[in-house]
C-alpha cells in the first residue's frame, strides 16, 4: 500500500524552486499556496528571460488564464527550455476551448509534451479535441465524461493527465486513480485549481509523475477539508486553507487520503 | 415598495458569466467577490480574444486602473462587441482625470455608451469634463458635488451613473436614488470599488439597469456593514466581507437596504 | 534617544500619495499594506503615463519582480521624473542577479540613484556586483554577508541601503542601524518584502531617509510580531498583519522598536 505522505515529505525536504507563468488572478494566491506547502515559487514570464530562468528552476508550470500572444511566447520559451533540460513541467489549460487564441495556445503547448496536464473536465475535453460545454474558467462537464479524453491525451503526450473536480481522476493512459478529498466550498473561491497546478509542479521534482500528482491532489484536497470545516464561507476559507497546507504533515496525508485505483 | 432582494435572487438564479477587463490590483479580489455573490467571472482582456469572448459572456465590465495603450485596445474591442450584441457593460473610470492617457481612454470608452458608469465623485466629475480634485484612486470630492455631473453623464450616454462614497448616488438622468449602506472601513481596503463594478455587471443581466444597480450597491454595502461589525481592522474585514456576500440572502437585502429616492 | 514613533505619526498626518510600479504578485497586498498603514497608494506603470503621474505623486517605488522590457521603460521614465522633481524613490531589486534582463535593469535603475534600495542579502550583493547565492525571490545569503556591499552601494548612489532578513541592516554608508523586529512566519508569506518597500516610500515623504527607513522597518516588523502571536499559520497571519499595521500607533512603535546603532 502506497505511503502517500512520503511525497509531501520529499517535496518539503527539497523546497524546490518552481517557475510559474500563470495568470494575473492567480499570482499572489499561487505563491502563498506554494510557500505554505513548502516550495519556493518564482514568477518569471517574459520571453526576454523565461527560457534563461528555466535553466535555474527545478520545474515549470504554465497557465493560460489571462492569455496574450506576448505571454504565449514566454510560455513556449520556458517550456522548451525546461523540456530540453529534462525537467518536469505542468500545463494548466484554462478555458482552452473558449477562443481561437486559446485553442491555438493549447495545441502549441501540447506539442511541447507537458509532464502533467491539470485541468477541469471541460478543459481536458477541449484540449483532446472533443466537444466541451464549459465556456469560462468553470467546468460544465462532469469529470467522468472526460476520462476517455484524459487517457487519450496522456497517451498522446506520454505524460500524466489530471482532471479535477468533486472527484479527481489521474491517469498516465495505463493506470488511473480517483481522489475524493476536497470540500464543496472550493469551487466558490477563485484560482484554487491554478494554485494546485503549482503544488503539482513542486511534487514532480525528483519523483514519479503519476503517484506524485495523486499525492499532491490528495494533500491539497485534505487541506481543503480542514479549511472547510473551520470556515463560515469562502472568505474565512482562504486563510484557513493556507494554514492547513502549512500545518498538515506527511502522516496526516497518509492517514487522510481518499485514493482508489480506477 | 420595491422588493430589492429580488434582484439578488434573480442574479443568483442565473449565475451570469461576466467578462471583466480590470486592473492587476483588483483581479483576484474581484473574482472572489463575484463568486461569493453567486456570479461566474472571467478575466479575458487581450485584443486578440476580448471581442470574441464578449460574444460568449452575458455582461462586461471595464476598469482602467492599471491602464496601458495595449489593454485599452482590448477594452474597446470588448465594449464594442458587447454593445453590438445588445448586452450590458459597466465602465469603471479609475483616476480618469490624472493623465492624458486616462482622459483619452475615458472619452473613447464613453463614446461606446456604457450601460452603467460606476466611479467615485472625482472620477465622475472628471469624466463629465468638470474640474475634479482627486489625483489617485481615492476621491477628493464629495458625492453631493458630483450629482449634477452624474445626471449630465447619464443623459449623454443614455445609461445609468453610480457615484459611490459614504452615501451612494445613482441616476439615469431622470430618477435618482441614494444608498446609505456601507461601513467606514471600506475605503481603507483596496479595490472595494473595482470589485463592486463586477457585482453591478452581474446584476444587470436580464434586469433593468437603474434598480439593478441600486440593489447591487445596497447588497454590497450591507455585506460591508456585516463585515465591519465583525472586523478588528482592514485585514479581518476582507474574509468577513466575502463570507457576508456569500451568506446574505434576498430577504436580508430586502430588510437591510437603506435606499431612498432622491 | 530617537522617538521612532514620530516617523509613523508624520507619515499618517500626510497620507502621502505614493506611485508604485511593482510586480503582479505584490500589487494587491502592497496596496492594502499601504492603506492600512495610512498612505495613499497608486499603481501606475506604463511609459505612456508613468512619468506624467510621477509629477503628481509624492514618492515612487520601483520593483522588478515580474519584469519585462516594456515595464522597465515605464520604471525608468517614472524614476527619472521623480528624481528630477527632487522627490524620493525606492528601488526593490527582486532577484536582480538571476538573469541578464534583471542585471541590466538593476544597473540602469541604479544609475538613477534611488533614495533607498531595499532588498534581501542576495539581491544587495548582486546589485553591488558581488557573487550572490540567491536565484529566485528568496535570499540564500545572510544579511551579515551583505553589509559591506550595502555600504559600498550607499556610497555609490548617495542614498540609503536597507538589507532585510531576520535582522535588518540599514546604512547610508556612514552610519548604520540594525533592526530586530519581525516574526519567523514572515518569509513564508509572499510579497512581504515588496509591500515593505511601499511603506518605506511613504515614510520618506518629508522625512530624512536614513531614520525614516529605520522607523518604517521597525514598525513593519512590530506589526509582524503582533500578527505572528495571533496566527495559526501563514494564512491567518495575513489579515492579522493588516489589522496590526492599522491599529499600531506611534507610541506602540516608540515602545516596541528593537533598533541599535551598528
């Protein structure tokens, strides 16, 4: 039986420097989430330095939330440099089906073979070329409806795909896991998914992508459960969530995960 | 007698997708405010996709807080597409009198006839072409001093103008309302006005602009009263405010509004 | 003996309008920190208006956290205008040693002779041309190791250099001070240093740069001590910190500072 808490322990012992090119909405919360978890985030996006910085960082995350053609060039430079250096990177394809710019960005970044793709069901469906219902950042499709698309994407990229929602689904195209940790308040707070992408990036450093992603999602959902139990609403949830990410230890994760092989 | 709570109820039943082109300072808080209120915010700004996305969204808000010429092009494309589609949009003319770029942006966006303009007294005075004292984001003029300018602007655009401050003033150039909800801590927290603009945008979907704006302001101020009563300062105010936006129901609004016809 | 609280009192009595060109991660928190302290922040960055706005503002802060060539032009225009008008400005050289773009930006901004430079030890070492260990936003060198570099930089610019960490070191190249206020949780929260830069900028208006900077750091660290005593982790620290900045008075500062001449 997997001791899921060891993935958190290993991540913390490394305090990995993770470069994040994310959207303007997520920047602050993502950095705080990663610091609370025990990683060292750095937000470096411009094409004038994003590839150069990727040589220093131990992992990369790319999120297309508030996209522009200029930022897309910085994302591609960083992803290319990270991939060429044999380091892991995570793609977060926010609202990838909504506009031509996003569909094009999704295809270009997919070609750089992300180690992990983390998105909601509508985003994973759109990225896989299927019809998706979601228009904004919120999913309008069920996670179950995106399982086949997730497997197909994983086989196409040779990486891992994580579809997150009330129940998460994580697969490398061969094996798959379901994670039931989480709290109903989480969709009522912005950038919870974007910030999770950073935690996944930190867990990937020096660890196998599939179980590391599962462990990251379970740890994150468990922190959400703790925060949700203490919160009066989405406002008080947020400080409680950062406190939980900070205080949860490997043993708490091992005991608290709700993970099953699919 | 108007049942003001029904405007909140209708907004929540629709959970409208609202596109927001706002400043970097406001992005995260505005998204959380709108999610807590019950709307679905999407931050999509670049001219490469802002007009295309406007076809999907049900309303638009535009805020010139951290302006640049590039973003202004994205704002105009989105406002034009929203207006052509007959959907509502809100203009938030942050510090519009402070620089030539802002005065020009104000004039260009005004020509696209916003459904609602929401600003502080100094901004409404500057937008109307009057001398205004405010230089930064904070108002240096009283709401009362901006009432004539608000009426003139409303007649010029054919829309609604909301001047917010200790007492709010809302008019379509014909009828006018005053709203006394709110709390003295609110000006000590950044982007409270910017985030309110998003809530106004959500209330406009499928509802009459004048009463919907009044109801949005009263609901927002009422949440501020609740948060202020629980807060020890501007830090603890913020989570309490999101919790209040989330937990306040239509009946609370109907009972708690302090609205009078001017 | 210096009455350090008077620097806070003078700052609050002026509520100075401070222009900040900072990174995307810091914008919201920095604005809230400055409002809670009693200043009036304005975020205006684009070269199309940054120099023009500098004529209105009473001080400027520049932070290169999420740098791009375009923003660098806006920073230089604002710093030049501020300097020519004889008003104070603060440089925050985030991760200045990490990439060629940052090294170039550091050199260009240094040539505009900032009134105060505030950075961590690795950043001050890199800016002074020494070998530094830090790669991201976190310092990997001790404050003590950067004291000589700080003095050299102060003599080079004719300004003040503040190296912040567990113990802060502030010098004008002649006299030096050490500040021991602060809390161990502070490095686990993002943009605490960036936001401090804004507070320093507000304290500089109409006050001597060296003691005003020492007073700003002591006040900020004291607020951190209060918040840390009340917090369960980095999440609950944040609202408590803003509340402490807001409620601490000049007398609290005078009594609570831990300042010694070096």
